[in-house]
């Protein structure tokens, strides 16, 4: 069913599916196979709380742990789609982005729901998403020190020769 929903989304001009909970069909869960986050007021990050159906990924955990240290408070909560879309419309949501292993962070420019588009005002600039991406990849590539103990130096032996 997930492949069908993704194909349907693509046929309607979207890149991904924003999944709602299976019981009430009103609480945001994930976007495709990635976590999703919403930036309120250019600072505060809200993301769906882990519910048993949301993948507790390493990248998600890393971003949520890094964000407060970069000045972005994080809350994990149930996010009602109707309230979210009202907040997008009134400009309270400045950014929306996905968090995943391959992309790290991927900004979202618009959300379609019930035959209507909701444009995310800060999607082009994506200042928070960009800062989080840079913060995590700087640690991953050793450009900054790792205060979390995530990076582990490897002792790679010299290449063996075969006679």
C-alpha cells in the first residue's frame, strides 16, 4: 500500500507521502520512510513523538539531540494535521523538513491535503534545516569536534599484499 500511495502522490506532483496515524487518521507520523519536523517561529522544532509506528532512526535521534545545542528547542508531541495546516497557513510554521539516513535533512516546500496546497513560507531559505544539516555533517566529516561521542576513530591496517 505504501508504494501505491507514493505513486498516487507523484502522479499529483508531490515527491513524498505524509503519513497520518492509522487509528484516528489525524496525527502526523512520518514522510515516506523518513521522520518529519516542523519549525515554529524560526526557532522551535516540533516533531511527532515516537508511537511504535515511527522509525526511531539514528539520524532522527542525532538531529533532535544536536538541535538544542544549536539554539533550537525541540518538542516531541502528537501533531494534529488540521492544526498543523492552520499554522502553515498563518505563517507560524516557518519550515518543514524530513530527516533520514540518505538525505540527512530534506526541506519541504508545500503540503497537499484534501485537494489543497499549503505553501511553507520559509522553505526556500530553510535556515534551520541548513544549520542542522551543517552541524551534523560537520561532526560526521570531522570538521568540528564531536561532543557526543558519535564519531569513532578507526585503526585501518595497511593493505595486505598477496604473493
